[in-house]
C-alpha cells in the first residue's frame, strides 16, 4: 500500500468531523484492519492536532456508523469494524421499516434478484463446487426438519449461499443485503408461527428441501434457465407464509426498539 501523507493540521470549526473523516478513510482502505484495536488516544492526539473532546466525538461518530465498537473492561478501547453486508442490511432494514414497506413488496424485490443469482451461479466455471456447497447446506437443513425455527434458519443459509454464488460482486452485495433483511423477517415469522401452532407441516418442509435440491442440480449441470426458473417458483411458493396478506410491513425492531435478530448470527453474504 502506498504511504499515506501526514495529516494536515485541522483548522475547521468541525474538527471532530474532520478527524472522523480521516479515520474513516483509513478503515475503508484497510490501513486500520478489521478487528484491530484503534491506536491509543495519546497516539492519535499526536497524529491529529485536536482536543481530547473532539477526538472522542470523532470516535462517537464512527461508532454510530458501525466502524468502531467499544471493548469494555479493564483493557478497554475501540475495535475497528470494516463495513459488512450485515451492517448495510441493518441500516437498509431500518429505512424500509420507517417507510412501512409491505412484506409483499420486499418479497417481490427478492424474487427479482435471487433467481438472477442462481442463473449467474450456473454459469460459473466452478459451478460443480457451488452445487456441492448448496447440497451440503440442504443436508444440514434436513437434519433439523423437525424443529421449525431451526429449519427456517438452516434453509435461510441455503438462500444466502445461493446469493453469494453470483459472480457480479456489486450485485452480490445488493442481493445479499436484501436476503439478510428477508432472513430477519422470516426468522421472526417462524418463532411466531411456532407459538401459534401454525408453522407449516413436515411434509411442506420436505418440499422445500426438494426445491433446494433441484436448484442445486440445475446449477451443477450449468442450466442457467432452469436454475432461475426453479428458484423463482420456489420463492413464490415459500413467500406465501412470510409475506401473506396479513403479514404487515417490514420490521427490524421489536416494540421496545431493540433489533429483532442480531445481525452476524447467520452470516449474510461476504466477500
């Protein structure tokens, strides 16, 4: 990596924003690595001609953006966090929540992107390996078919891997963000359905596994048209539950304002 010029003296009235901007760039360009500890406050005060309150305000800005997390305890400090599809999905989900976007609307967008991902996966040179990974995930889902919420989460990992198999990196991220938002809604639905004894029967869960297997086979064989068609048909059938007429709108927070499901638990798409 090319050497970075020394930071210029900051003489703007908004010093905290300027410090945050420079630290943000260092994080995004990898100079401050994901998972690394931010340099001590004393070191940063030498690097940036700012007051301690301005520096701490810069930390708060980056913490709000999800680029820093606080490590509590005797050895406290800030940990660098590179942006991920999970963090992007959370903020996008909050936007959809605030606009009261109907679940059916979210499902329609997902139905446009995910079949395209399946088609792209079928055209990859390593499509046999992609198919094998999808088959393995489907086998894992089959092992927990008796446990509704666990089955929903395992089946969701199949779809996340399918999205991740698309070749175009930009659209992989877009589709992955959408899939992560959908997964939160689906897991919430699964727990509610279990409590209300309305979760789909084991026979219907088996039909999900069969659909996943057909998609994986189509990808392995390189049949892009079939992979897209099978995915589209499967999504249309599955969304009848999560995106039913009475499903309401996208919700990322519960009635107490807490996230419905912690992101990172199910591993949305990543590079």
